[in-house]
C-alpha cells in the first residue's frame, strides 16, 4: 500500500504542488502555464513517440493533456480532488510538432462534486472537448 499523502511533499495542495509530484504529466512534456480559482491552462508539444500508425496524435495523449488540465483546474489550494469520470470528443486530428493548449474551467461545483470543461486547441482552433466530473475528498482526520 502506498503510504504517501495526496498532498505535496511539503504538505501543500493546489496546482503547483500537484504538478510537482505528477511524473506522468511531466514525462509527457505537459507544462502548467497558468492557473487560478476554477481555471488552469496547460500545454504540450506533440513528439514523435506520441503519433500513431496514421501519423496523427494518439488520442490517449490528447486525453492525458486534457485530464491533467482538469486536475489542475479542480485542485485548488486547500483541497484534494480526484476524477469521478471524464469524457472526450476528438474534433480534429493533430500531428507531430503541433503545440496543443488546454484550458479548463469550472462549470459548476456543488458540495464535494464538480463539473469541469477543458477545451484543447492548436493555434486557437478547437481539436478536442473534454468534460470531467470531480469529487473532493474529505479532509484527513
């Protein structure tokens, strides 16, 4: 069992603390570019190891960019929030060298549950739409 706490190594929460511990997103080359209450922006450049047999970006990488942005959007300082579910719609293909930008916003939050939308674009053109459902964990006792 993993004994690590769901907060950053310094006992902090929020997007910066979460990103500092997020080795998966870092390995994908995702950067946390901006954030604020109910908002986050991340980006990723499509690398050669991210394209599929059709020479377009593998959908899993577009999803991980959107999912990371969702996580950074719903994990405000003082909360530990996880995904309850998510869906993505791929609108246009992207390719090697494309810079993808994902912007997440809170749609609604009611108690410990929330709904968040993440728009993924290339040069301002929409390429994917993601909707995530969150659940904020109770404070540790």
